[in-house]
């Protein structure tokens, strides 16, 4: 019996090509992305000519160069199982709320679609997304330090020189980060929702200095309650995401957390942080 792609630990390009809603033969090449999520399979969609150049090389100025194929899009196949089309569409609405508050400048824009998935002789609703590929450095909220922007500027200018000076680039990063943080704070207070900021690799810093959220498929409810809430996987995503947001403010905006802040003052007490860290350790011990 054919396995359900949503239940597989990892998938290969041939698994995607076997899906009943993917055209065969396909004029694109699929390749497993280096990052995979708990909630989705992630595949790069590549131009065959770019893949050929990557494999065989191209001659430039007398030298053979092997340029890595840049994805045209990123395909996400969500692991969640939906009992109805309505339930899947409700999930899409949660994704759209992130774009309302962050705008397309600060998220990897995704075009979600619902497909009729045929597996094992039955038909199921499956949710997928075609996401814009974002080139950037991973921003790990838990590794941010006082000299983070100086380090990031050094790496960026060494890898991709451009028109800005390092000083102007740092100023631009702070401007982008301020708008990013403001959008998320408004989202928390107005909708009681927050995207997952806690996972390493969920945020990228682009060469233009913008913070971009690339993992948009986990939006959790912000619960102002004494006991930290766990998501459907058993992880305290809400509390850890708010802590991650506070670290972005502290280290990228040079704005220390205030105990009188309506969000941080509630979620970032020493006792609550200790309880959340216990939940964090228990989660990773369990998996």
C-alpha cells in the first residue's frame, strides 16, 4: 500500500512526482530543501537548465564554474490532516493574517492551495504552499549577542558586496527590524496570535538588511494565562516566540526589555521563563 506522504519522516523528489495532483512529466526539478519542518515537507523547485549548470559547470573567463541552482519557488507539503475543506481554508486564513501585519516585505510570500490527494484508494484534503525563495543568513534568536549586527555586516559584505557601507547597512537593518517588531507586537495585541519565531532557521536576514519570516505555517494563539500553553505538538511555542521577539528587540534594536511592557512584563517573568524552559527540555527529551 502506498504510504501517506504526510506521515513520512522525509521525502524524495520521486515521492513528489508520484502525487496525483503533480503533472507528469514535470518541466521542473524537485530537490529536498536542506531544512525540513515538524509541520511540513520542504522541496526546492528548480529550473532543469540551472541544475545542469550546477552539475556540469559553465565556462567563464577560461575557468569552469559550478553555480548552485537557485530555487524558482519552494514547495511546502503540510503534514496536518484536515477533516474538511473548510478546516484547511481556516488554516490558510491564519497564514494571511501574518502578511497583514508584516506585509510582503518581511515574510516569504506563499500561495497556499488545497488539493484532492489520492492515496491508498481514498481521497483526502491536503494543504500545500508555493513559497517565494528568500536568500539570506539564518537569524538564530538564541545566539544573538551584543555585536550581532557587526558580525552580520562582516559576513554580508564579505559574501555579497553592494552599494551600502557597513555602517549604513547596520542602520538599514535596525530600521527594518523596528518595522518587523512593531508589526508583530500589533498582531499579538490585536489578534492574540503570533507566528513561530523560536525555531532556528525560521528567520532570515537578507543582503538588503530585512528580517524575513520564512516559516509561516505555525501560527499559535497568545494566551495570557498563568500556565504556559502548549501547541498541538506539545511545545510552548507562544512563550518561546515572545521570548525570541524580545531578544530581537534587545540585540538588533538595542532596546532592553521593560518589566512594564504589556507583553514582555507578563510572559518574561523569571518564574515563567523557568517553567517554559522545563517544558522545552521535556519536549526535546521526548522526541
